[in-house]
């Protein structure tokens, strides 16, 4: 006994590292990618602060601990996403925690700046833009309440401590602008969020409708091509398959044979045992025949107790073994359990396709062979040589 060597999937070092960092879930990987993109703003902020310190616009207070602290908190968010803890939350992207961290870091910078404070207040707007497609109105308002409150505390501290250069009207103006901006963003963000949710729901309804239509189409196709009682293909489908097989014969020379199979004395069963028993016997006979067929064969109900078997790639001379197995399989069914005293048998007429004759002529030839089988005593197979 030989075995094939195992196929080992090879990954480049780059793809393996990417899988370690981002994982294999595309949605989670996208959330991590967005987190990394948002985190780059901290390094840009560090560059801005360095510029301010170089030009004396920022005091000597160290901003490194705040930056490191913010990055550590974002690392915690990364861990939550990487370990799938975020999937238990309402917003798997954890947008609000990220915005809260960024807002508090920006508040530190606002507190320690003097005449450049107006520039750092724009940092709040940048944070708001980050969440405009994700946050709901209530979340915007909660975040705004935190920022407005902390900035109000800063103003109060500076006013009480008589901070040099403190300008109360200017600070109040900036504070009032924040009070205006956050509700405005809450309204815009909520509006956009509602549009996105409506679009998502519409897409889901459309997908559901398409799935239902696909299921309905499958049912319609089955009803159009299959027999209700036996589950076999119907006469219409069989004729279509015959036309395709005839085309392959003419174009490629691929031979095929047809078998018309008829259950012997079936009318007698319906007359003596009833149609319900007759239906069960017919289905049992069909199931027995199907057990010996090839996967490429097309087995269909031709009408009543008569069936057509299309065998592509097979000449009539090679049908004999299969026909014998069909006879044996039908006879071996336990018909007594169905309410019958005697086993069923079938008669078979075989015809090989001929390029020079029509499908109708070939079927007539197979039908004549079937009548010959019945005339010769039934439970046998007769052939029309191609």
C-alpha cells in the first residue's frame, strides 16, 4: 500500500508575521489595521509637541509619559481585538475607548500649552472625525461631556491660580466652541450612522430576498425537471439530455445508448393491491435500479411504469452486464413488506444511437426492442443493433 506525500503549505516569512500580528480573521485584521493607523497620530503629535518646545510654545513639562501611557492603552485595545474579547462588545472596533484615550492625551497637551492652545484644540476635531462613521449620537455626547468638563476644569484651575497670560474671554470662547462642536458632530455622526445602518439593513434584506428567490428557483427547477413520486428526472429533462448526447455524438463521435425499462404486469398490481401499494412498489423498484447505475447515467421517468435510462459513452454491446444487474436488483427487493405476494420484474429494450437517425427514430427502436422483450416472455432484455 502506497501513500502520497503530505502536502505542506509553505508560507513566506512576511505572510507568517502578518498572520501573527493581524490574525487570520479578515474583519479582525481590518480593525487592527485601523487601530495601527489611528495610533500613528500619537507620533505625529509628538512631532508637533517637539516643534512647540523647540520654539518655546510648550513648557518643560514632560509629555513622554502621557504618550507612552496612551500607546500602552492602545496596546491593550490591540490585545482585546487580537484575543477576540472585542467581539463581546456592541462595537467590536472599540472606537469609543480609542477616542477617549486620544481625547485625554490631547487634554494634557491643551493644559500645558499657552498661546498655542488653539492649535491643540483642533486635536479634538481630529478625534471626532475618527469616530464619525462609528459612534452613535449618545456616544458622541458622552465623549463631548468628558472633554468639555475637563477643559472647563482647566479653565477654572488657571483662573483661580492666576496663571500668567491667562485670557478668560479667549478661553471661554474656545470652551463655547467645543460646546457647539460636539453636539454638531453628534448630529452629523448620528445621521451618517443611521444612513449606514439603514443601508446595512437594506443589504441584509436584499441578501435574504435573494436567498429566498434562489431557494424558490431551486424548487421551481426541481418541479420542472423532476417527477414528484420517484424523484427521478421527468420526460422533458430526459429529452433535453438526449439532444445534448446526440450533439456530442455528431460533433465528437461520443457514443451513447438508451434503455427503456418497463415494470412487468404493473397494471395488475394497481388493480389487485391498489394504487397506494402500487406507488410504493414502483418507488422500491426505482430505488433498486438506481443502486446499479453509474454517476454519469441519466435515469428518468418516461411515463407511468416506464423509465428511460440514458448511458453516455456506452455502446449497446456493453450494456449486457448492467442490464443483468438491473434485473437482479429489482427481483431482490422485499416486496412482501410492501403488501405484495410476488416479486416484480422488468423488461428492457436497448438501442444505441446512430448519427444517421433522429432521436425519435432511436427511441422508437428502443421501444420496439422493449415490446420484443415482453413478447418473448418478459423479465429480459432485447437489443436493436446500431
